[in-house]
C-alpha cells in the first residue's frame, strides 16, 4: 500500500522538482549578490579604478591595490594557454583524423584520469618535479637565478591541469564536423594536411576559440595548485622566473587573518567577486562562439 | 605533390604524434612520481590512526581523521546534490521537452555555474556561514561543496537523459502514466548507467577539491561527532603537511596524496565498470 495516491505523489514530485530548479536558477544571482554586498564596504570607500590599478597592498595601513594580483593572474593564465593550446589542438586533430577509433579508447581514460587528479596533487607534483627542474636546470641554463617557485612553474602546472578540459571539447568539436566536407576536399586533390588546414580548422574555428576561452576561464580561477608553486610574493613580476601572486591564491592564503584587520575580509570578497565576474564574462562570450559553431 | 608540401605534411604529422604522446608521457610521469614518493612513506599506522600529539613535527599518528572527514564530506555533498540535481535534470527533459528555448537557457545557466572557480564558492560559503552565525563545520563544508558539484551533477545527468528517445515517453503516456511517473520510473531506469556515472563523477570532484572547503570545513585532528563540528579533509591535510619544514611530515604529504589519488582512481574505474553493467537494463530502439 502506498501512503499517497498517484495524483498526490505527482504533486509531491512536481513540487520537489520546481523547488530544486528554483534553487539552481537562483544560485548564480545569490553568489553575485552575496559577494557584492560583502565587498560593498570596500567599494564604498575606494573607487573601482583605484582598487584595480593601485600597486600598493598593505591591508594593515588600509591600502588595497589589486594590481599585482591581477597582473600575476593574467601572466600565469596566458602563459599556461600558450603552452597548452598548440599541444591540445595538435592532439585533438591527431586522435580524430589520423588514428583509428581504438586509439581514442586509450586516450579517453587517460584524459579522464588527468581530469580527475585533484589540484592539490598537481600542486604537490609541481613542487616535486617542476620547481626543482626550473631552479636547477631551466633557470641556470637561461642564465637566471631563480628559486623555482615562479610564474613559470605555476603556468607549467596549470597548462597540464587544463589539458583534459580543453582536449575534451576540441575532440568533440572535430568529431562533429561532417565527413562529407573532408571527403570533398580530399577528392579535389587536397592532401590530408591541406584538408585540415583549409577546411577543418576554418570550419572549427569558433569552436576552437570557445574551447580555449573555457580553458582560460578555468585556468584563471584555479587556486590550490597555483598557490603551491607560484611563490606568493606581492610584487610586480619582471620576468617569468620571478615569484608572483594570483587572485585566487590571495583569497586562499589570507582567510585566517582576514577577520582581524578592518575591511580585509571585504577586500578578499572583492577579489572573489572579480573572479566571479571574469569567469561569468568569459563563459558568456565563449558560449556565443559555441552557438555560432552549432549553427553551421 | 611538391617537395615543400611533402615536408609540411610530414612536419605537422610529426608534431601531432609528438604532442599526443607528450600528453600520455606527462600523465605517466605524474602517476609515477606520486606512486614512487607515496609508496615509500605510506604505512598501516598512517591509514588507521588520527594524529597524535606532535604529529606535525614528525611524531606518530596518521591521517585517518582526514580520510574519514573527506569521505563524510563527499558523501554528504553528493547525496544532497543528487536530491536537488536529479529532479532538475528530469524536469528539463520530461516536463520541458517541448520548450526548447527555455531548456537551452537553463542549460546555459548551468554551464555558467559550472565555470565558476571553486574558491569563489568557498568565499561565498564563508559569507553565508558568517551570515547565519555558523562556525567552520562539516555542515558548512557539505553545503559549499554541494553548490560546487551541483552543476556537474545536473549537466552530466542531463547529457544522458536527453538521449532517451521520445518514443519511450509517448509509450509511457499512452499507457496512462503521468509525467512524474514517466520521469522517476521510466527515465531513471533507462538512464541508470549514466546517472551512476554522474554521481561518481561528482563524488570524485567533491573529494578532491580543496579551495571550497578551506574556509568552510575547517580542520581538526579529531573525528567529528556531529555535523556542526569542524572536519579535516585529505586535500587540506596534504597542503598543510607539505608546508611543514620537517621532512618526515612532508613524506606523509606524499603518502596522503597517494591515498587521495587512489580513491579517485578507484571511483573513476568503478564508474566505468558500473556503467557497463547496468547497460543491460536499457531498452534499445
């Protein structure tokens, strides 16, 4: 015997669905509102331009300049993209155009594992392998004295972390291109590489841009792995071998002391708000590239 | 073919092969170095004891608090996200199936939430905690991680549910089921394997993330007795042990990383295995 009859059960289930949907739909707005209200204290006392472009970060003296963190974040993210973009693109082309289906069956679990490794473990691996490599080999070889904990180390680790993310999207995009298009190009006498260069890449361009954009947004917000290898020094980096600091690392490093200094918690919430806005903006723009891609 | 064309052809082919194997090589190096370092310092004591006094200076004890804490946190968050996520995924695929535009807006919104960095959830969770006057606790950690894995859970279920053929839905209606029966009895059964994969994927994310629990779950050397007590997590225990200057403690960080990686590898293997097994219940058209 059921406690409720079918129509009552339908009502219960339906209400449950609607409530859940409302929770999910309001989540991003709640996030924005919560962080905005928290950072309001700071935004009230300082102008936005001052906060973003001022170089001085001395919370105890009431000086909150986010410029070093923003620059650090941009350096790390862009470098990581420069390393990872060509590798992902070439691999995606290779596994979708040149190899047999069975090869993808090896690649997919590999990508899954890369995606599953937690960011703390990437950070640990960075400390174990990348940091000593830069300090002992790459730095001296380039004639630079470096501790190893640097913008470069962070972007190396980051570039590996976002490989699975970008590669998955790219593989999907290349698989979605109709075979007829390729066949037409090949039958006109184009070589395989010419077909890829002039047909596939052109067709997939919006999708490729979107994949890189999503990867960029992901990299920009990555916290633990970067925090562990970037060096955490509040200073404008002069070269990639210098230590730096990123926005997410700033939030994560200072949560303990933020309640003891006035407006410090507000400043950290402002950093979180910046991250949120950047991530939403990038995802929004890239979404339109994907929509454009799907129209073809 | 001209010679220059031939060279170009070969050149890019070599580059492609190189980058593909480079990725596999990197994966190999990562797995190798974690296992090599971790296996050296892992011990039975580490897995079965909570930290003793002076643990962070190299004295005895283990990371049982972090292992159990992480499992409790990830289980709690996964269950909560499932309770909220499944109905949403079903709703957009059963009730809204004729409203393509609205469904696209919801999917887009979910993708946006998916892209938000976990540290932002951590900061937001902290704000909520302060607002409600809560301390760092298992509960606050579970709530924060739930928000973080919710879009992952919903979108991966959605990807499976949207492949359920419309004929199945029509058949259910014509036999007299109403919409929620169709959703909870037919759609869930047809997509069991995908739903399991979605749940395990979310569990893996929940257990591995550090940035969202940094502010909210706190850290303690004891096992929590209630939802309102702080709880240790594996990623944070790795992080803290690694920051220690004592080499023995750092070695334990490698062992902890091995434990965490193993949990995640097992979960991802399980999700593949279970996915295959439940494939049989699926009706093929």
